[in-house]
C-alpha cells in the first residue's frame, strides 16, 4: 500500500508532458500561415523596372573611345557601352546659317523665352533636317500629353515649332506644321538666332571626342544595341543637354 503514490506521481508527470507537447503543436500550427504569405511578397519585389514610354533606352554623352563597332561613352551617370551595326541609322548635327533654310526643307525651331503673339514667334535656334519618307518628322509627344496643338496660339510651354518651310523672306520664315493640326507659324530670326543642320551619315563619322545620342535596347550585359545615333561636335569638351544646357566630362 505504500507504493501507491509512486504511480500517481508518474501519471502526473506524463500528463504535464502531454499537455506541453499539445501546447507546442498548437503554437507551431498558429505560426504556419505567415510562412505561406511570405513568398508572394518576395516575388513581387523582384519584378522588373518599368520600360521607357517609347520602349527604347538612351545613352548620351561624350565618346571616350571607338573600337570596331563598340563605343565607350562618358556620361554624367557613368560610363556606358554602345554597339552599332551597318543598319544603325547615323546622323550628325553641324553648324549652319540662314541661307541653309529654304522652301521645302524641314525645320525645328526653338522659340525664345518671350511670350508668343498669336502664331508669331522669335527663334532662339533653327535646325534644318532631312525629310523622312518624304515627310518632315513630327515632334515627340511626352507620355500622356495631348497629340494636337491649338491653332489659335502657341502654348506657353512650347516644345518647339516643327514642320516644312513654306517661304523665307528676309528675317521671316513661314513654317507649315508637320502634324497638320495647326495653322502656319511665322518665325522671326535675329542676329542672335543660332542655326544647325542635321545630315545623314554612316559609322565612319563616329569618332572619339564627339558628342553622341544613341537609342536602342540593352542586351543582357547592359550594352546598348543602337538603332539610331546622332553625333555633334563637342564644345570645349562639353556636350549639349536638352534645353540648351551643357555638361562637362
């Protein structure tokens, strides 16, 4: 009869162990669902960055070197590599003058900061360019912007005048817009107006020390496979930025 408490003690310990094991299993079961939701979070963070609106990448800067069909470009964000082929369209911007502006040629006019009056603007710069498939190229529209320009006036934030020269008389150029959605614009030039022309060329014109703007797609190694290249002479080792600014390399 003295041995009776011993089995009772063992049963008590077994009950405690059984209860602890059940509690551990319950805690583990409660912790399982968060593990199931972790994988979607990690997969969404690995999603690729959105592509450019026009589906193309762009490299712009000073040509550091050219080796065969490979160009090393120095740009503010860092060095970049550009490859080109015989099918890459190459053009070059060179200095021009008012006599290069003639009826039938394509022009891109950047107005001065003065407020336009009706359809009359004063030109800060005029660029002559070749026609594409017999037509003057239309200006590039920013993503989400309107595709038409009001015919009554030039917008305050003017992206420029693009079209065909209808006539040149003295210091006045009449331009018919390329998109055909606006009336003709009268462009007045002054002795401060700068002129340039864009001409088609080939890969032989690509040389160290020139400014380059290349567009295309990047391959798996980050090299830009250029479909179009535009060249321009550097000024004191500097290349123009959009808006007329320059940056040093």
